[in-house]
C-alpha cells in the first residue's frame, strides 16, 4: 500500500493510475478550500448513485479526505468500482457569480499512518466529527473542469492531470 502521509510516495500512487498527476491549478484549489460539501457519484453493475459528503482537502497531496460508513450504498459500490465523479458547486442566482467544479478520479481507503493522517486532517477541519464512528476515505482527482463566470461568462478551466 502506498503511503499518502509521505509526500515522496504520492507520485508512486499516481503512477499506479497509469499516469502521473500534477497539482490542481490555483483557481480550483481556492474554490475547493472555500467549500466543504462535495457530491460523490458512484456506479457498479446495479446502477448509479450519489451522496453528499463533507470533505477536507490537502492541496500538497491533491487529496480529498471524506468520511462515510462502510454500510452505505455508495461505499458498497466503491468496493466494486472505485472510479468516481465528484462535483462542488456554489449555489447562487447571480449568473456572474456561478462557479462549479466537476472531477473524476479514484477513491481509496487509507490504512496505518495514512488513516491517522486522514483522521487528523479531517478532524482539524471538522472537530465536532470526533464523536462519529465512521471510516475515512481518500478521493484522488485525475481530471477536473471548473466553470467560473467571475472570469467571464461560461469560462472553463480544464486540468487533465498532466499540467
């Protein structure tokens, strides 16, 4: 198992995805850090499902940390197919302020030092979650598209994991 708690190993993990993944552009990272809920879309042979998850984001490792119980439908589906999609949106009725991020990537379950690191990072952002009996998960994006009307109507930023 590759360790996310050691930054030197993150490139090894990303290489296991058949390509090296770089860090997200600054505009995307800023947007991600302003929010705390992501929509997670999963699929398996039975169909598709989505769930809303609180997350903590580590820009240095380009890694989302979220929690979810092992018995949930989306976690069971991740056990079959860990390729997922995540989106984050700013809710607004003002067209010039519309922003949203759509991504695709993989979900993995941290173990050992990675689990402790994930728990620390998540509880640092959401200290009240200390009372939860839950599992921690990593989401590693491979592709991202951001719409940001603040930069111009319909302006799209694309990150293909290679930039």
